[in-house]
C-alpha cells in the first residue's frame, strides 16, 4: 500500500470520527441563552436555558403535559426549580418532575403552606434554598435578582399569594420581571 493512499484513508477516518464533535461544539458556541414560556394551560411554567441546553424551571403548573414540554428542550436533569409560591397552579407537578427529570436544587420561600412540599423535596435528597431577597443567584448568563420576599419579612402572617416571589431576571441583552399582582380590598 502506498503512503498517500494510507494518509488519505487516515484523514477520512479522522474526519468521520471527529466531525460530529466539531459540529456539536460549533453549534453550542453559536447558541445563546433563552427562555421558553411552556404551553401548559392554566398556570405558569418557564424554562430558562443556557447555550448548552442546561435548563432551570420557574414554576411547574399543574397540567400533565409539562414534562413533555420540558423534554422538547432538554434531556438533562434540571439545574434548578424555582417555585414562586406554594399554590398548586405553580407547584403541583414539582415532585413528578423531580422523579422523572430531576433537579440539582429547588428554590422556594419557607412558608407554612410550603412546608409539606419542602419536606417531600428534601426527602428525595434535593437541597431546598430559601427564596428571599438576600438569595440572588446566577445561571448561565442570567442573573436572578430576588426582590420579594424581603429577607426580614414574616411570611407566616400573610396570605399565600402575597408571598409570591418577585424576580428581576436579566442577561446581557434582555430583562424580565416576574410579579404576581393581587388586589386586596
């Protein structure tokens, strides 16, 4: 066998083996972080994803299709689940998502209504972090600035919807503001 033919064959094998890795690398470099407002019917559920399709979830909603919706964007366990308040239209699918998809951590205000859910989550070995204004965090290029509840607020004395988290979410080019507004007479 002559040397030029052998080198051509080695080059072809090299290209065939490493092209998928190169394509994956280039496509991941070009992608940007993104938000997806999931189509789950009543309630809210939003995926926050980085350019590598690592995702976190804000609220779970209560519809059965939320897991299918999440799987359309990532096959990885979630980096976090942030539950804005413990009402079922925001948390009903949390345990099911944790069982079927997984998450590294959960953020939730520690209220009387949330304690049973917090106990279930911690029994799965997943850390739960108190969602207060002094617990801002970053994910990908996103900064989660928790505005409400304030760190010194007594959440035991107010109604569940009033404990709903207010978040200023921003990255280098976009800003989002989460707030559930309730008029109290």
